[in-house]
C-alpha cells in the first residue's frame, strides 16, 4: 500500500526533524533511498533541492509533495504532505496550551543540547552523499579523479561556494550553475 | 458566528499569501509573519513571535508549519490552526504538484540533464553554506563537538540508520545536561 507507506514514512520524518531548513534532509535521503531508491535516486533529490530553493514554500512540504507525487500521483502527494505536517501541527497545539511548562522543562532543554549538534553532524553526512553524486557520477573511483568532468564539477562548486558565502541569492547561484552545466555539456566535457 | 468565519478566512488567506511568497521557507518566513500577523492584523505580539521561534527550535517539524499552527491557535483556536496550516501548505502543494509533471516531461532532454549536472554542484555549495551557518550557531564545548563528530561518523562512515542516532543524541544531551546540573549544585 504505497499511500500508507508514504503517509507513515513522512509522518516519521516530520516527527523526528528538529530545526528548520535542511534538518530533514538526512532522514529523508536515507528513507527515500531505502524505500524508493530505484525510482528516486539521490541525484533526483539533489536536483529537487534546487527546485525547492527556487520555488516558494518550506523545503519539507515541497519535498513531501514531490516524492508523494512521483510515487503515488495526486493522492500520494496528499498523503506524504499530510504526514510531514501532522506531527508539528499536533505538537504545537499541545505546546500552545501549556507553553510556560514547556519552556521551563529541563527535559526539553536537555534533549535539545544533544539534538542541535546532532543535526550538524547528520547534515554533514547527507552532504557527503550529495558530494559523491556530484564528483563521482558513476560511483567513487580513483580513475574518476583523472577526468575533466571531475575538475569542472570542483570548479563550479568552488566558485558557487564563494558566491554563497558572499550572500548571493540561491536562485542566482542555481541559474549560474545551470548555465555552466549546459555549456560544459554541449562542449562535450561532462 | 459570522465574524468567526470571517476571521478564519482571513487567517487562511494571510497564511496562503505567506506560503506563496516565501522562498526557501523556514526562517525566511518569520519577517513576513511578523509583518502580517503583528503589524497588519494584530493577532499576536512581537513577544509572541520570539516565543514562536523558541518553540519552533525545540519542537519537531518545519518552522513554517510550527509558526502557522501557533499563530492560528492564538487567533481562532484549533480551527484557526487548521486554517493557517492549510493556507501555508497549499501554495507549495499546488505548485510542486504541477512542477513534478513538468520535470517528468523534460528530464529526458540533454540540455536539462546537463543543466542539472551543473546545478548539483551549486546545490552542494548551498548545502555547505547552510551547514556552516548551523555549525556557527552551536555551542563550542566538548559535548557539542562529540555529538557532531559522533552523528557524522555513525551515519556517514558506519552506515547506522539516522533515526536511532537522532534518538541517541537526544538521550545523550539529556544525560549530560543532568550531570552538569548536578555538578553545579554540588
């Protein structure tokens, strides 16, 4: 039952993702590879990060809608999105009623001192998977280090990192990388 | 009763607008929520916004959903929460559903494949920048570095599943926080 699997998988992702933005990437990357890896390879998720950066809306909702639509059409998209939204919705309703107790809770504070750095380590891990796909599209090998494509990817990455740290808008960065990718492709260098 | 429906509609419409015009999501949404919910409609105060950020940081789920649910609740109770959350989600849902068709149509094109090959290198840079920002916000002490390194090694090198690592790190944080508390008390 793909609909139930989509709902439950994204329910779990929504319930165990602390912090905004890319905090959900590690768990999502892993679960998608595990369950729907044949239909949605890691590269597709990386591509979709670019789509999500260039469209409005939270990353989590965009991602759930996209993967749900790929695996189960409109109803699949609905199930996945409902799943990712439901845990925060319910938890905030509870917290909104007893905010003061929640704020003073030493258990919540204690868990957060572990969760905040954990997210950094986990995202670093997810980035390694993305990096392998970028630099070694055919899988890691020392042979690949001798290809032109490897150095061109490294060059795009380095230039875009400098632009990103200089606070250039993500959409501009995505546009420049796309143009570079097309130019390199038609020059026959990938 | 009629006023109640009007309020609900207004909450829905406001969050629909916020959802439709925030690129990147998450914290990018906070200034817009502040403008719409505090300045324009007076649903919540500036202090509430700070509260929302604090809550969103220590509860699971996307910040956009957390803050929509919270502001909605303050305005019209549970129904308000539902209206705000539906409003903030709907624009992405519609747009991304449409985009998934377009992507499927064009993904076979050579130019699109070349473009995405370049884009993935750019996305890697964006992710590294986001990681750097998150790293800087963390406390710089041994416990924090241990958890970072541990979570990375366990998932990326030793191939442990992400979920048990998340739970383990929460427990580790709880235990070390309690131990430090006891030390201070002594």
